[in-house]
C-alpha cells in the first residue's frame, strides 16, 4: 500500500481569482507581508499496488483522467510506502 | 522573501463527502487501486519578512485567522527562502 500526496496548482499563466480574493482579504486584515497567493487542491490517497512503479503509473493515470484539468492545471505528487 | 507552501486537510475524525465522491468516481472508472481519498486545499504564498522566524509566525497567524477552520481542519506548512 502506498500513500500518495498530490498537489494541484493552476498553471502560472492562468489568472487565479480565488487567490487574488484571499490575498486582498489578508491585506484587509493587515497582513501586509503576504505578497502573492495562489490557491490549489491537495489530495491524499492510499493506493494498493505491487510496486512503487505501478503505484506511480496508476496515480499519473488518475491525475490525467480525473483529478487534474491539464489544460489549466499542473500537478506533482509524492509516494510513500505505508 | 519566503515562499510558503500550506497544506490544509480535514481532521481525520471529520467526514469528507468530497473525497468519497472522488473515490467513487475513480472506482467507476476502474481505478480499483485507490483505497482512500481525502481532499484538501493547498496555498502557495510569498511572504515578505525579515527572518524565517517572523515569516513562520506570520503564516501561522494567517492560517489561524483566515485560511484554516481550526474546528474541522488541520494544517501544515513549509517555508523556503527565495
């Protein structure tokens, strides 16, 4: 069994209105140290697989077919045996 | 300037209907290797601060006052100078 931690972010060239809203909320609360903000998604998944290679291939397939919109989003992930 | 990567997850004891929906969608697409799924949020933020300690304190304050609902969510973050 492997634990996958998947990070999904908007591509750098894509405007992030949610991030802008959070940033302006932070500024209105006097957190002036915050300079940029991008909001993404985070998935934690347990994957049953015989080897790390199989798990990796499965996670990539799941990302490309359901979890991530490859037109506007990038993703990365970590795998850990558990 | 520091780059903060903030991971927000629902506490383990809190039911995650979004995660359950994603998991059942994965199963309906024949990704039977997926055993559990929890969905969270991910923030990437640039923070202007004099030292790593100050940056850390600022990020914790932002999390507790806006980014995280401490009743149902846990968070962790990494800081990197940039």
